[in-house]
C-alpha cells in the first residue's frame, strides 16, 4: 500500500503499522458502536468567511497552528514539507519561490521533489537548502523549535477540517509569499468550481437519498463526516455509513468489518487506493455480491492523492464524487 498521499495524522500511525505487518492479518475486529446517522442536505456549502486581504507588502504577520509568524521580507527559498501546501504554492504562482519540497510533493511536475520527509523532518537536511521559510504540517510540529533555534522561519499549517480551511490556507499562503491577489483569485476559483459541481449533482438527485462507504485501504479503514474527506461527501447529501461506527478513539477514521459494511448495504463505495484490481477484489469479498453498490457497478476508484489532499485539486475529488452521484441517480 502506498503512503504517497498526505494522510491525516490520526491515521498515519495505524497505516504505517499495517504496512509493516503485510496483508496476512486476520479479519479486522469490529469496532463499531451503534449511533444515529444524520441525513445530509445536498447543496452548496455556506460561503467561506474571509479575512482582510493584504496588499502583498512586507513585513507581514500571520497566525498558524503554533502562534504568530512574522516575515520581514518575501521568502525566496521556501521548503514545503506538505503536499497540499506545495500544490497551493504553485497554484498561486509562488512556485519560483520554492527551493525544495518533500518526497511526496510530486504535483505539479515542476515541483522540486527531494527525499526530505514531511513526517520526520531532519533539520540538518532542511538547512542544506538555506531556506528563508519552511512550511510544515501538524505531523511535524515537533520540529518547529529546532528550526527556530537555527533562525529558520517556520509556518505550521494543520489539516483542513472543512472547505473553509482550504480557501483560508490558500489565502494565507498568498500573504506569506506576497502573492495575495493571485491567492485570492485561486481560492475564489476553487470555491466556485467546487460549488458548480455540487449544484449539478444535486440537481440530478432530486429527493433521492444515497448512502456511501469510503475505504482508505483494504483493511477497511474509513472516514466519518467529521473529517475533511467526509465534509466533501456531505456537500453532496450522501449519508455516510461510517458515522454509525465512530468512537472516541478513532479520530474520525474507524476501522469497519466486512459484516458491518454488508449489513449497512451502501449505495456507493469509493476506494481511495489501488487500481482497478482493487475494485474487483471488493466484489469478491464474502457476501459483498449482495451489496447494492456492487450489484449496480457503483464501486468507484478515486485518485488517492486528490481524495486525501486539501489543496486546489479538491475540485477533482468533487468531480469524481459528482459523476458517481449522477450515475447512481440514473443520469
């Protein structure tokens, strides 16, 4: 199983452990607790709240996951250790300011990918690029003090909780790079295109209510509506079967059982890993031939990167979900 996508922190440790153990593990223990599943309304999310947009001049001070960060001048040698951040930097025309990116930041093609780790950053390795700004995700927050100790400005951007966070982070990156106008335009574009996809799909659904199951890997880890991924599905009015299996320890990423999924009988199944063989494998699981999604050829393979990152390509994720919704609605 690849870990090339940007995984949520809550799931990272479990995923690494599963990777190390291989695929001969016994059937996952059923961790479900019965709870109510709320019906979602299909429709465009509430407009994102905007902070006042700067004029692109420096010095500039912004708030991140740790506190305040002040930059006296526009950075010219950025090290980005977050794939979502890397994609956003290039989308706002700040790519020329990026000196190096982590090993999984391979989009766009011109991104200067290195073997730097975004999960366990080496301050020594980062320092070799002589950065005037390092951007980290929450998974690497422990490195902040070490970077600051060698006078390297550091910005920590946490996982997006919802779509508003996506737009806000794009605009924040505009503030710290001096690309405020470009970032504002990009955030507007992403929001507008996402909403257009949702409106078209909702128009095809009418009063139809569809249930779904999002599978992160073949050990049946899933996502609830409390996660960023779940928020995207929520916009389409899809009912998430994993919401019934959530508990206080899952962090929004419960591990389901085959029995539970079969019993819940989702109308749609989305796989955010593997290739077409993964779709075929789902149909071959015990009793899965009785699941509506399998019977109706509604098991959909997603791009594992666009379906887990919260940058500009969230529109691509939405388009994949929207197409699946319209197919199931008979369009």
